[in-house]
């Protein structure tokens, strides 16, 4: 079903016929790209949306091990991950996993993370994420430094080695909680556009039933938006 909001007069009130929100609850999502997995901006991405700081800086970290005995090698890698989990609260960071949505890694589930073959003989690796909250005077640069210091300080085990393995990215928690704020911004923009058109035209907004989507719009800034469509309509 298509949601249509009609501005009855140039500065009239927008009245929704229906709302169908897809609730992501408190899910934490990575914002390296759009929700639809596209790269950069597209024709479906409106300029109008909510711009805000990301909630976390996120860094991929990999533990590698090359102890010749396979069982001992795996134990060393997992034990170093356990050491990281234990040290994380004191460092003000969290351990997580996931490619699109993030889940915390704890002592109860850390062995669910899979080991993979490394590019050397008799070696394996395990990748996960370390995230640091942004805000309260912590920007992306400071968060990255905090993560780097944490990684360097984790107690090693045997021949296991832990190091950062990808660029810094960011996450936002519960993007659908901002649906109302996004709708307010869209409504204000539509009213302003209607005012510029003059008395002979109004505007119609389509697509506000669609889920909230997201994209990076700066170093640590996120654009949260609904891919709506603004239609110009001559008044009858």
C-alpha cells in the first residue's frame, strides 16, 4: 500500500492517510553505505533527511595465529579474544560482530565466531569489531586512538597476534526511532516548497510508509532518511 500525504493548501497541514513503519527497535546498524547496499548517493536518496552524529566508531580487528599444532593454535586465538572481552569495559570499548547489524560478543558466545584460513601455511585468523561511543567530547579521531590503544594493550597468548585490519567505520542505534523527526523535516521542506510555487500549486508526498534508510554524509555524520517522492500538483 502506498502512503500519500497531501498538502491541501500552500501552508496547510499534512494529514496522513496511513502509516506502516518497519520497526528496527534498538538494532545497531553499520553506516558505511546505504541500507539498500548501494554506494554513495542515488536517485532514490532525497537530500532532505536527518543529519546527526553516528553513535559509535567501529574498527575491524583480526587475531592471527600460526602455532603449528592446530588445537593449540585455535585455543590461543580464542583465549586472546577472551582477554579482549575482559579488558574492554576498562578501556571504554565494546566487542561486537556482524556485517550489517551488530551484536555484542561476550564470554557466553565468543566461541561462536568462526576461524578462517590465513594466507600462510598452518595459520588461522578470527575477525571481529571493536566499537567506541562517540559524543561527550569523543570525536572520530579520539575514538580511533582509544581503539588503537586498547588493541595494543590486550594481553597476548602464545603466538596469537591482534591488530586492526580495516578502515574505521560507524554505526547508529535504532534508526527507526528517528522516523518522526525525519517526517517533521520532510513536512517542513514540503511546506516551504509549496510556498515558493504560489497559489496555483500544491505538493504531494509519497512513500512515507517505507523504512528509514541511512548513509554516511561526513566523516562521522549520518544521513537518516525516508526515500519519499515529492510531486507538484496544480490546484483544481
